[in-house]
């Protein structure tokens, strides 16, 4: 187990905050023993271009949300790890109930938690991209890029209601109108 440090920058390259997190040493995990598959929830660039073009055509203003500590919302089964330095005790291990950064299965656990929640709200995972979800009744689209969520749809009460429900379930930052996304 390690403590990871990272400097987060805004769209103009200035330092916006400093982050520290507990990170598992996932490099020591073995396929078939410690995990069966991995998946990182990353929206395809073609899907993003399509959603941005659709937004421009329909004069929608996409909104950005950032989920704080996203991986901590994912649920795990039967994952144990050595306690961090200074907390070791012979023969004792820590059982993880929630996923943490560094584990191979953490991104998938987070994705499953988020999509299960969105599906319960009436969203459907698209066939063309598993990181794009559509709500057919309210013409809302959700694009997922790990812990960043972009909402595409007509401005109004449905988009605001979705943000309110997401805030009740996850700790998040409402970044506001889309102005910078994945270097685009």
C-alpha cells in the first residue's frame, strides 16, 4: 500500500489543488488469482465528438461533473491487502469492502456502481459505447470518463434534477458548462 500524491491543473495549466490518496500496489496482482478482468470506463472520442456536435446543433450547453473519490464508491468481494506501513501486525490483513485506487478491479467496480444507479433512474447503456448512457424520455445523455461525467441535453429541469439526484448519491463537484474536456 502506498500514499499517492498528485497535482491537479485547470484548463489553463495552473495548479488548482493538491491530492493525496491511499493506493493499492495493483502491480503485484495476478490475472486469474487476484482479478479476472479489468475495464476502465473511458468514453470513446468519436462518441464525444458526436455528442458535442449534437449539442451544438440543438443549442444545448453540456455540463461537467467530477465525482470525488469515485473508486471508493465501488463494491468489492473478498479482497485483502497488507495494512499500510506503521499499521502492520503479524498474520493480519485488511479486508477491503470498497475499491481503492491502484487495484486492477477498481475502475470496473466504480463503473458498475455508477451505471447501476443511472439505470435505476431510467438510463440505458448504448450499444455503440458502454460509457454513454441515454435517457429516452428526457433526451439526456451521460458520457463517462472514469470519474468525470458530462451531461448532454436540453437545458432545464430534467438536467438539474439529474444533477441533484447524483449529488444525493455521490459527493461531486459541479464544474458547470463544458469548456474543456479531455484536452478538447
